[in-house]
């Protein structure tokens, strides 16, 4: 399969349309906000569309629209009284975003390490435990751990 480079706006317009039609989309991730779990320019994810019956759970990784950009981050807090979810990238120390259910385009159902054809289930018990532990650590501990991990993962 050949690799094509297109502007983010065009790419995510296509992704959004595919998800609206009920199709899953697999693509290479660009950005370090989900380190150490998902590596930029190396790993792929499969995003599956959501519908009215789909429930979003704490620690799901979702693709959502935020400030006219498409972002892939983890749900760290369920919808509150305002109907907003709290989200954060695993690679973020303190920053959080919020979005409504209607801003969420899909949920990550598979992660692929590099060119591997073997899928990793982000909803496995092991990765759910990782997410819970990782996001329960204070930001300064995550900052230190990420600096170490970034050196190792180069």
C-alpha cells in the first residue's frame, strides 16, 4: 500500500465522512500527545464510528473535534452536568480538553505497532489498568516518566 501525504483538513474531512457512513478508518498517527502508548509517525490506529447507542467509557481513546482541529485523546472524565467529557493525551502533563458527545467522531478499537499486522486492543484489561494508573499520577511524575520514555523510544 502506497503512502500519501495530504493536508490535515482534507484528510480528516475524508475520515469524518467515512465514519459518518459507518466505516472504520485505519491511519498512521502524527503527534506525540498519546506517548508512550501511541508513537508518532510509527503506529497506526483503527477508529470505529459511534452512533446514538454507543456509550463512551472512561479511558476510551476517541477522535474528536476541538477548536476546529481533530484530536485523538483519552477520556479521563465522563460527561458532566454540562454534557461535556474531559479528555487528555497520555503524553500531556496537565492540559485537558472538553467536548460534547456530538464532537466525538469515533473510538479507537485497534492499535498497530509500526508495520505490524497484529492489532493491540486498547480496551484490554492491561491497557485499561495502564490508563488508570498513568492518569492517576500527578503531572510532574508523568512529565519525568515521559522524558525518560522519550529517550528510550527514539
